[in-house]
């Protein structure tokens, strides 16, 4: 008997789930989603800690860290597609009570993540020539390469943690995901304090210290995730005979995960390109851009947590072929997402300057100029909160339906064919500088939100037609 989640526990899948009210859907989303939101925010705090502490070390180092994070997360999000694929596939297997498939999916997700890191490490280790080719200042490119050579090694544990978090989230062990990530993020603060500034007898390593701190933090998170998975789900035998390949499942995870990774790459690539644009404008605009990206990412992490919850619940509904439940749950999570985005807009519009100032030292010589530029960019950031929230949650719903190929193309069109040219034209041709670049971002995200909404609801209507056709072709019982 398959069990499904409710606001009060579990019940057999044979029961009618379409009777859940919107408040019940909201409660179920919160129970599942809040620990995921907390986990993503804790993961984000690792990068935020780096930004705040390196920002107090100097503007050039902050600009280099902005580039480093952009390059790192461009590759990281491409590789994380395999981790995201694990979530709906494991959720489906859980609904079918297929323990073997759960193990096979998760193992091959781990395999793909390891192979991906081995493939991209050379690009991170020799990143300076690429950054110089993209028009970045030599000193900034040099500092960025220093960071990436160390942090690149940390991508291995970071991606493995992503796979294990998706595996645990699909089985609704979301509190563990939060606790492990929060503990690792808390450790990053003393690691940074010791290694960046040379406190407690440690050498002063500057931006290299921030990279080492993140590396150590990711390994702590990996150890905690592995320990919990082995302790809580011993029946899955995740790491027994881990060396043994499973090529059919490898192919299945790859085919679902690659479009997810490329979709994420399309979005983060748009942000990476705008970081390059901001670097053309100078070190000070790039430093301001880096601060605004951190604030925007904090709001985005909340939406990613809701998106994960949407993936799991949509996958469960699909496993039961309960489309009415799917539609009602989708409307509930989209409404929650828009409400949270509206709340996030308020401080960005009301107190932009104090938010920017949190990241800067009082002794920073360019502090006032960074605050001025950053405040303008933060107002632009507020404009795309609603559309950014919409597109990421709808992507989560589509992943729950294991519909990833068409969304990949829609995202590429919105971000690269429309958003990126708009950012360049507004920033440099119209000469609106950083404000124009960010307005181009708004345009790309808005178009993506519209296209993905059309895709999701059109796909649901198609599923309804298929189910109706199956019912019509089923002979009636005598």
C-alpha cells in the first residue's frame, strides 16, 4: 500500500486526495518546504559569509570574489542538474515502494556528479586566461583564479551533498537536510575569521582563506549527509558496492538531469554574463553588483525551497494520477511564492542603502560610491522578484512531472536570445550602465516566467486529455 503525505501524517493512496482544501495544501507545503528553505538559506550563508568578510578585506578582493562565485556557480548549477533529477525519480520510486530503484537512482546521481567534477576541474584551475579574455582587470582575474583553484576542489563534496539532499528530501527527511547544512554554514564563520584575516594564530590568507573555509565547510556537510543517510535509511544500502556501474540507470538519470542542468545554466549564465558586463564598467560597479547578487540570492533561496517542495508533491500526485490534486497544489504553491516575493520587495525598495552598507567596511575608500550604485541596482532587483519567483516554482512543478526538455529550450530563448541582448542594449547602447544591465535581467526573467507558465498549464491539460481517453477506452465492468 502506498502512503502519501497530508497535513496530519500519511494515508493510503487509495483515499481521495482531491478533497484537500487550499489551507491544507498550504500547510502540507510548509511542513515539507520550510526545512528545505532553511537548508538552502544555510547553504547560501556560506557564500554570504565569504562576501561580507572579503568585502571588509578590500574592494578588489570583493570584485574578484564576485567573479569567482559567478564562475563557480555557473559550473555548479550545470552539475546540480543530476542532483535535481534524483528528487522526482526517488519520489516516484517511494510512491511505488521500489527500494531497489531508490538506491539505483541515487547511486548513479552520485556517479554523474563525480564524473562532472573531474571534467570541469581543469577549467577552474586555469581560469585566469578566460577571465582576461572576457575583459576583466588583471589583478581581479588573478585573485579570482586563486579562489577557484581551491574552491573548485570543494565542488566535489558540494555536488555530492546536493544529490544526498535530493534523495533525503524526496523521502521527506527535510529536517535533516536543514540541520546538516546549517551546522556546516555555522562553521564557515570561524573558518573565514581565522583564515582570511589571520586570527587565532593562523596565517592571513585573504581570498585564498575564504576558499579554504568553503572547502572545509563542504566536506563537513558531506560527512554529515552521508552519516545521516546510512543511519536513517540502512535498507537502501547506498554505499555498498558503490563501485559497480549501473549503465541503464546512469543513462536514465543523465537524460533527465542534463536538461535540468542546462536550464539552470541558462539562468546562471545570464547572471554570469551580466557580471562580465559589470566588470567592463569597472571594479566599483562590479563590487556593487556582487553585493546586490548576494541579497537577491537570499530571496531566491526561499523560492528554491518552495520549488523543491513543489517537485516532490507534483511527483507524488503524478504517481497517483491525481491531476485535480496536482492542479490545486500547484495553485497553492504559486500563490505562496508570489506572497513571499512581495514581502521580499519591501526592504529592497525602502532601505536599499543600509542593506548595501552591511557588506562594506567603514574604512572602505569607495564605500559611498558602492552604496550609490548598489542602491540603484537593488531597486531593479525588487522589480524582478515576482517574475523570478514564478519561473523557479513553475520549473519545480515541471520537474515533478519529469518534463525537462521543453522547459530547457524555453529558458534558453528567454535568457539568452531575449534577456542578454536586452541587458547589453540597455546597459551600453542606451548607456544606462549597471541599471540598464539589471533591467535586461528583469526582461529575461519575465519572459521565462510567462513561457513556463504556459508550458505547465498546457502540459496539465494534455495529461487530463490522456487520462480522459484512457477512461473512455476502459471497458465498463459487467
